[in-house]
C-alpha cells in the first residue's frame, strides 16, 4: 500500500467513525492492522476534541501482539517514570543477593524513601523473606432450596472432591486444585476453590477451571444453581478479612533486625521512637479508623512494583494489605517484619510479557518460568515483601524523626 493510499484509508475510516457507521471495536478488522487502527482512533479523537495525543502515540508496544490479550481499542500508551530502589540485600528462603528493585511511580521521594530503608536493611545484614502459603482462589456462589439441602450439598462436594478436581484441572496445564472451602448463609453456599498456579498470578486460570467445575457440579447436583462464578468470597480486588485469614496468592513475611547504630546513623532516630510510631500510628490509628491491615504505606511500594513489572494493578487493593511489626531485641537492636497475607503476583501471563515489564522482571532475575514450576513467582514475592519492608522502615523512621514533610518538600515538589 502506497503512502497516499494509506492516508486515504485513514481518512475514509475516520469519516465513517464521524458518521457513526463504524465503531472503535471494528477498526482492527477494517484497517487490517491493529497498529494502524490505534493511529486512526487517535487521529479521530484529536480531531473531535481538538487535542494533541502525540505523547500517547509514542510507544514501543506492538498492538498486533497485545490487542485481544492485554487491551482493547488502543490509542497508544501511558509512560510512567521508572526508578530503582536499592541496593537491597535479601537472604530469603529462595532469593539471595543484592537487588535494585524497579518502581514505576509519579510520587517524588518514594524511590528515595525505599532506598534509604534498603540501605538500613543491607547494612544490618539483609532481609529474610519466606512464602508461607501459595494458592489463588475463586469462590462461586450456589443457591439451594433450603439450609438442609445446602448441608447435603456441602457433604456431596466433600465426597466428590477428587472428581471435581479432575474436571477442574482438565482446563489448565499448570493449575492444581488443593482445596474447596464451603461457606453458608441460609440457602446460599460459597465454594472457595484454591489452586496452585505455577509462575502465573493465575486469576484467569482458576476462573476458567472453576467455571468447568461449577458446570459439573450443577449437572450432578441439580438442586444447586450457580448464581455467580465469583461470589465475592474469593476475594478479588477488594480488601477483606478472608484474604487476611486464609490467604490469596502468596502469604509472605519479610523480616530484618536493624542494628541500633544503623537506626541512629542512617535513619536518624532511635528504636523506642520507631516502635512508638508503629504502635500508635499503624496499629492504634488504623484500628480506630476501621482499616484492614496495619502499615504505614505498603500500597505505595506494591503499586509501583506492580506497574513496573506488569502485574494486575487493581489487585494492589488486597496485595497491599500488610501488617508491620516492631520490637526491641534482647541485644538492643530493632526487629521489624512485614506480613502480606494476599500478595498476588506472577512472572508469566498478563502484562508480564510486555517489553518494558519483561525487562523489569529480568532485572530482578525472575522473568518467565523458573527452573521449577512456581519458583520464579515465589522469588518475586520474596523480593516484593522485602521492598515493602524497606519502605515501612524508612517512613516510620521519617515520622519518628519529624523529617517527613521536609523530605517531600525537597524531593516531591516541582520547582519552577
């Protein structure tokens, strides 16, 4: 196609959009190329609203690859600055070494904040991270005629677990059903399916597998009617105590012992002051406010890493539920831990294969599948938790030393 005929095609399709003869979703087929379709949408919007979208237009993403997989109706891409926090020494169960952790954010002072916390951890010998639980959940909701029949339904599910497991796993190569936990309210029954999902975060995987299992259940227990494939007991993209208590994704703990001299010289405060801030702010303040999780700003770190590495950003809601704990050791140092009960991360699938996100995961040494199924995702979870730990340490120290406002004034405000 010549340049002239290409321009004619673009103009013709824009005119059809203007006349209402064509929808955005039909452009990929009409243009014959998804990159060209993105350009046409962009040109149409620029003309319609008299704006320039030239910055959105600049991207290395090939829409031939991502449309239908990661995006619909694309017009370009958003660019967010990526910084690295570190070096952060981790001596975890599966991760050992010093890391520079990529963080995509527009919040000034955040990367510097995490970096100072990382320095304190590294000078104190490193952070130890460990994954305690690893399973992705989906909880379909069934309606039964009455509570008596609901009890019989639960008994039937327990008796037929192996057959349900076989049916569910027939729809996935990597997902393995490990349990079905029932919950009842009147004649409503939620079955909370839990799967291991290898190196994938696994939400789509378990949804498809659970759908197949639910169809089997309906066919073989006719009194059970599926109301919703997701009954909100999973729980996805919402902060809930069931995720705190039972886990979803990875339940991971990262801990360190900060040397008292490091607290004084690097963090510019003292152990007693940090403990007091943690107790009065994170624990008492959050409890009085009715919050789930007791932490300073775990969501800041989780969100920045999620964006940089192609995770499902909406799952920051439950992935950033965190419990920060501090106490003085018998030696007079400061023990600090962060517990993330529902960290939902993966190193394959979703946005992890996009070019910049793939590079960010490669920087951490966890891109793609590990030498053992699921190992890279576990390593990644250990790194994320240690980075959250660094962020918690520094912010609590900054509050204890009354440096918070000055740091944001210096690093987080634009100067003209």
